[in-house]
C-alpha cells in the first residue's frame, strides 16, 4: 500500500567531516527514491556545526559522490532554492531565536551560556515509524536536552528539528541509529507547537560477519568504488537491495524501474548485510548491459592506468573486443585486465615466451597455420570449422591447436573463443604474433 501525500519533501543531511560513505549513500538513495516515486522534492542540507572537523572540501566530495550515483537534489547548496541557506553554519541566528522562544515560554533554562530544554516529567512519548511501527518511550527515562551549547552552536537534536520543520520536510528517512534520538525530537516539536513529520528509520548495514561495516569488509567511501571500476548503476542497484526488495524475485533493475517499484513499507527491520560478492554480481550484469561504445569509453581510463594506449585503436575495434568477453569482468578494472591483449602484443610477450612448445609441436602447428592463412575468408566460424577438420585428420583434439593459438595471441589460458579473437585482431596482427613464436 502506497502512502500518498499532496507534497512529499525529504532530505539528506550529511556532516562534511569525511567522504560520502556507504551508510550515507544508502540513506540518500532511499530518500531520493521516495521523492522521485511521489514526484516530491529531495533536499540536500549540510550539517556542518562540527566546526573543527567540517570542511568545504569534504562537502564538495560528498556532492560529487551523490552526483556520480545520479542522486540529483532539488534544493540545497549550489542548486539553491527559495528556502535556503542549506548549511547549518549559516543558520545560527535561526537556532538562537527558536531557543530563546522556548526560554521565554519557560520550557527551557540557561546554564551559563548554554540553553537547555526541560524534559516534561510523566509523559508518554509515542510516534509511528513506517518501518518499525509504533514506538513508545517514557519521558522520565530522558535527560534534559541541550539546545544551544556554551559556544553558541546548536546541538544535533535541536538543529535537526528546527531545520526539518522550517524546510517543510514531510518524511524524515534516516538510519535506525537515530531511533533513540527521536523521542527527544518529538518533545521539541510539541514544545514548539509544530506538526511532526513521518519517520522511517532504515536498517543498519553490517558486514558479512554481522559486525558494523568497516574497511575490513571492503571500501567504505563511494568514490573508492568508482576508482575500483564499479558502475554508478551497479552501486545504485545494490544499495537499493540493502533493506528493501521490489516484492518479487527481481534483483536487477534500472533507476527508473526502482523509482516505480519503491515503497517505504517494504523496507525491512532486519539489518542488511553488505556482500561484496553480491555487489560484484550485480555490477557485472550492468556492465554487460552497457552500450558497446559506452562500455569501451568507461574502460579506457583503466587501460591507461595499465600503461596501454587505447587511443591508437579504432573505437569500433575496442567495442567489438569487449563484446567478445561476453560479460566477463565484475568491474571495469577487471574488464580492462581481461582484454589487455587486444590493445598490446607486449603484454602477451611479457606473460608467454613459447618455451613450452617442442620442435615437433612447432612443426605441426606451422603446417596448420600456413593452411589457415591460405583460406580466402578470415571468418571465425570458417576458421573453427577448418581447425576441427584438420585436427580430426591428424588424429588430434581441437585443444591441441586451439591452446597454442590462444597462448600466442593472448598469453593466457582463458579467453573468448580464440578464432573470434583472431578475427577481431585481424589477419595481419595475428600473423605478427604467430611469427614471433615461430609458428608461421
């Protein structure tokens, strides 16, 4: 059952004290999906009240991470909007004014320069969470809440309430570690006479060992995954599966499909497990679905990192070469490594010196390759048919010809069909490589 409102406004509110990490990206994605599903508004708000650790460099890094994942925001830094500013450091006067209002009403008190909310006693606090259901807490279990610290800066629990209300946020979608903060925030909404947003707390993301996600489980920064060769579409797809499913067995979907299927009521309470093997499998599918030209363009930087020169090759050739891999490669980096022999014979020579071939094997293979090169057509199917016929006539198995051919052209024992590789490399390049090993 979908929750429909006249206006859905959600926010992602990172602290710029580091790069965009997996947990933050996951929260941002669920907010983005909910906004897009309901034709709502996705607000980016920078919570930079930690003056010692917050930097504009980290802020830029977070925004670049969001942009790479395709999580565009409708209001926030850079894009602006009519309700800014969107950095807490620029809203200090608003927080002080609101805190003084509570002081004037006798709902807060001062301790030195700090302003503190007096938690009412004997009150039952209840709120409905779209994921966890009804949550109840007694106010007597809570300590008074600091609103403004002695240095004049607001605390998280206060600033988030003021910002969410004044920015007209209708759904607060965030990690389940914030459930314990929510009762204090509910009391502040009530003290200020403000309507509550709907709350939805997302499950924690754990490593495969069921411990809190850390470096030992894999990269934690979104940009690290970009540098490792993951596609934003692959990461987007996998992050969406952490704590949510479309309700069928589907695990691979596009952004638009995710938007049309997304429902907060299908978010699970169970902690989600971040599984690199599953991410690899999802990413591999998205790589295989890429347009051939786009795929080769995305692989080019990784070829260059390996010291290869993709720019000296025809774009059609590079696209065709990657098509031959037939989905091999879980990341763009792996695709580059699996296809290096198409771009350079030097990498083949570095891996294989041909010393495993005896003189008698060479003599037999020379006969085969001489006849192969006499064929009028340089077609993979016709070459394979000839090789099968010739091998059978000599009492050999196909692999007795195909494996030396593969080693001479690729330097590896595993590759796409070797006759397809030869057809793609072309007759002249194939001849050059065979001649190097004395096979032609």
